[in-house]
């Protein structure tokens, strides 16, 4: 009563036979591999570099505003409100650039592999936003002037190295895959 077709399709006793033709299954597996491929090394480096200052900016300004608001409950803040407003606007601008650079870096890492040039475009965008944020950081408060001078040199060196990594990877000199 058991037909050969029922025995062939049964999975209880043996393996499931390969139901799709070979050409179709190869194209399906290749498309999955291209979607799951990791991003190029230069994009990962630049994205990690864009995540780092963005996280530091969020952490610093969150703590700064929390402490300032807590202290304003106990002490009357005096001084030039115009200068405080200018610094506050600069801080909000730095937070906006930090959020944008983190978003661009996340998009550069999460795009499918077949959109390689878009990954590089978002990595360049994240790097450009990081450079603008670092320039805004240099014009910030004058508290800890020496520490900020050292920080801006470290940021500038990191920005230049990330730009060179992207450029060399696009030219094929870094050894990354395209």
C-alpha cells in the first residue's frame, strides 16, 4: 500500500531528499551569504571610531546636566546668562552631531553586503560628522584647557587615520575585500 512517493517524502527513517533543483538552491544560498557577509574592515574601524566619541559626548553631557541641575537646587547660579546660553546651544549642537554620527555609523554597519558603496558613503558621513563634532568640542568650555587640547589632537589623529583607512580600502591597498 505504501507507494514509492510516500517513502521518498518520508522524513521519519531517513534524510529529506533535496527537493529543489541544484541551480535554484545555489542561488538561494549565495544570496543568503551575500546578505550575511561582514562589512569591510575600514567601515568597521570608522564606525567604531564614530561610536566612541558619540558615546563619550552623551555620557559627559548627561552627567554634566544632571549635576548642574542638582546644584541649581541648592545654589543660586549667577553670571552672564548670554554666555551660558551660548555654551548651552553649543552643547546641544554637539549632542545632535553625536547622535547623527552614531546613526550613520550604525547604518554603515547594518546595510546588506550588496550595497558596498553605500556603506562607504555612510562611513564617510559618520567620519565627517565626527570631525565637525570634534571641532565644536574644541570651541567648548575653557575648563581643563590642556586636557581638551590633548583630546582634540587625539581626535584629529583618529579622524585622519580613519580617513586614510577608508581611502586605502577603496583603493584596494588595505587588503580588504570589496
